[in-house]
């Protein structure tokens, strides 16, 4: 099972009890992933906020370049390792930049 980078906040929270390894939220999220995997079910995130972010992403990268005197292009390559997967907005080779609008 591979976790999306955008979901790391759901599993990287501290449990309330020191005797527990995972928080309740992390356990709930992992259970959701297991159900999706077992039943070949995918949750589709659909909100006006995500739609707006996607719509203005290129404009936001252009603004970032103008403000920082850079010439970065939108990254279109999804990277995956044994544990996580994600597609960053800008990959400079030295750093990852995630644009939020």
C-alpha cells in the first residue's frame, strides 16, 4: 500500500496516548485505504477549492517565477517509492516547490 504525499498529514499525527503507536485519525485513514484496496474502490475528491487551485496553477507558477526571478516549469512526473507517491508542482532537482493558490 502506497500513501499519497498529500495524505501524509493524516498518518503523521501523534497519538493522544503515549502507549499507542498510531493516532485514531491515522488508523481511520489506513482502514479507508484497506477498504479501497480490497474492493477496488477509489475516493474522488471534488471541491470548488481543488478545482480553483488546478485552474490557476499555471498562473501561480508564472507569478512565483516573476516574484523570484526564476524560470521553473510545471512538473508533470509522478514520483513513487516503496511508501509514498506524489506529483509536485515544481521539481528543481535541488528542491521541491508546492504551489498553493
